């Protein structure tokens, strides 16, 4: 790909049907399932609590400061619920919009550096790939960060081919917004990718100009620095220790919350995050040799981008599947560019059939999973799952699998287009059947106890449990501590056994309870008859 061809590329012009398709895919059934603890519940409650406290600088979960992420996603969620109220979909709306912008950026870039058919294919791949589609459906910071990282790096490549101050301004603005979304990673990844690509491609002058572009750094600081300064002024060293050391340095050096895995963790996870396009991913792997053969700067840039992310997070101790999504954008563009390389329908069908096979077998897997669990909440969830994931679920999943097989063998469609059609089928099954069913098994008890507590219209205390979605449904901050006499609380059944006090159970759903500790007056009145009988 020559630098001149990028200069002559046409401007963005997306077909209306494709725009509608992307929007629909990224918002499928957005309000059709409850918030998942702990990530969705934590982000949503931290946002909702801002209004109750009147503090839009520091985020809290109940009475504890939350240093997990910077402020931008909370501000966007706050803007959404200010307009649409605290409906579940309103917390997810910023992620869905970020997902849409992410796909549109991929389309616009691919159209500019390749052609319209490749851009359409890239948009179809991005909006139907399981990982990209899923991250746009959850109320966390990940879709926003992925969109900002992707657009930062896409602008960097365009700058390498046609240096422009406006592109540099865009790069620094996007990095600043990314820093407000998740911190230093928004600068670290573009810097590493940019350095490797620019210096190995003979763009040393452009790299130096970009790195030392003073107006860009001033703009970066004007956007990103104020919140960090205000948060440090409010929280002091706790902010440094909690955010920078614990949630950035320690995540790389230590496996936090048991999220670890071997060096091959991400290569094994990746085909499923790109489902149903695992076969196409395997087919494009030979294009990695263009890193060394030279001439094709686009391929070199895309592969460097992916490999930097893969190696960086494979070396990190904390491993979560969605981290590799930072490197999915270049793979999607490569798959669109070389989509015709996939000719084998057997290879195309392997991963979709594995996916639908797992769904069909899921009810059989649940008892095996339950046998390995120790957490009472998780055990109760697995037990309920055996009722929700029933015969009807298996039948629907089997029908979907048969349709997928038909699409694969139907020679009227090219293999890559068959996979797009399967991606649509996959998304419908995930968002209208699997996720709502799983959500009910996990979150229905939280919803039910929250609705009961809301009807009581009395102060509630959270005792020995951490399920922040309860606060979102209740629409109140609850202090987390032991109950005092006469108080009403939200608790876990198994943890009450470790508490010496007695409680009255007002409502129970699964292992979750609304309880009340008897007042001292009631306790004394009960004790008096016992003393009289003893006499």
C-alpha cells in the first residue's frame, strides 16, 4: 500500500443499510437482561451514586472509594441516566454508542486505505464478531476504551502515510480521552505500536515530529490532567496507591482476583472472541510474513499492532479475555482484506459448529461446573441454571446449529459471507436466549430482594455481601456494615451463620435475604417470659 494511494482515497460514505445493520447489532435487546455483578453492577452503582452524593469527581461503591477506573465512562453513563433515568439500558447506552463508533471507524479507515467492498466486509465482521458485539452490550469502560485505542492507532497510520497536524491533534485528543477512560494503557499501547512501526518502516522523521509535537502534549494535558489533579487533591496518596499502583502496576505484575493463565491463554481465547470467524482468522495467518518482506506498510502496521497487544498481555500476570480485544481491530481489517482466502467450507464451519455444540451441551456441563464450585452464591446460581437451561433451550440451540450448518454448505454464498449470516444468528441466540437466561439464573434473586426492600421504603444496610446491582435496583446507597438493633439489611444466608446475632428473615430469594435485627426492646421482652418461666 503506497502513501500516494492513501492520499487519493475517497472520503467516508457508508451505505444506509449498513449503518442501520451496525446500530441494530450493537443494541440488540439492550434492556432485556439484568445487570451482571460485579463489573456492570459496580460501574452502574458508582455512576448512580454520583447523583445521590452530588460528587462527580470521586466514584464510590457504598461507603468505599472506587479507584478501579478513571472518570470518563462514569460521566458518559451519568449523562445517559440524566436523560433516560436509571433504566438498565441507559447504563449500557455509552458502551453501545462506543461500539457503533468503533465499527464506523473501522469502516471509514478500511474504505480509505483499501476499497468499499473490503470496508463493508470489515464492518460486517466487526459488528457480528462475538467479542466486539458483547463488549458493546455491557455497562463497563471496555467498549469505550477499545474504540478510543482503535481510532488513535488508525489515525496514527493515516498520519504515517500523509502527515497532517489535524491527524496529530486527533491522536493526542483520543489518547487523552483514553487516559480518562482507563489510564496509562491508552498512551502505552499506541506509543509501543507507533515506535515499532514508524522506525521499522523508515518513518523516523515523522515519528520524532509526532512524539515531540508540543501543542499535542499541551492539548493532552488540558483534557486528561484536570480530573487526575482534582482526584489527587480529594484523595491524596490513596489515589496513587489505589489507581496507579494497585489497578495498573499490580495488574501487570500479579494475577488479581484469580484472573491468571498461561502464555497461550489469548491464542486459545481469540478464535472464540472472533466467533464465528475463527476459520477466517486461521486462514489469514500467512499474511504475517509481510512484516519482514517489506513493501506493504498496511499489513506491517496491522500485524505489529496485534502482536504488541498479544505479547504485552500474554506477559502480564492478570489475564482477562477482553484484554485481547485491544488487538482485534487490525485482525478484522486483515480478515476483510483477505476474505477471499477462505475457500474451505470445512474450515469455515469448525468454530461455528463448536459454538452451537457448546450451547446444546451447556445443560449437561452445568452439573460438572457446580461440582467444582465452593462459593454458595455460585452454587445456588448453578442449581437454578439447571431449571432455566432446559429442554426448550437445547431444542432452540440445536435448530440454530442446523441453520448454521445449512448456511455453511449452501454454495450460493461465499464462505466468508456465510459466516456473517451465522454471526447474525449467533447474536440473536446470545442476546435473546442465552444471556437473558443466564442473567435470570444469576441476578433474579438480587432483583427480587431489591424490589421487596424498595417497597419497605426504609433505610437498608448491606451486611457481608458485595452485589452493587442491588443498590442500582433499590436506587439508594446502602451503608456496608453490621446491623444495629432494629435495622433492616441485605445479606447472604451462608454468612449469617458466622454472625452471633439473631435475625428475622423478612424476605428470601435463593441465598439472598432481607433481614431485620430485633430491637433491644423486643429482645428484652422475649427474655422476660423466659426468666419468669425459669423462676
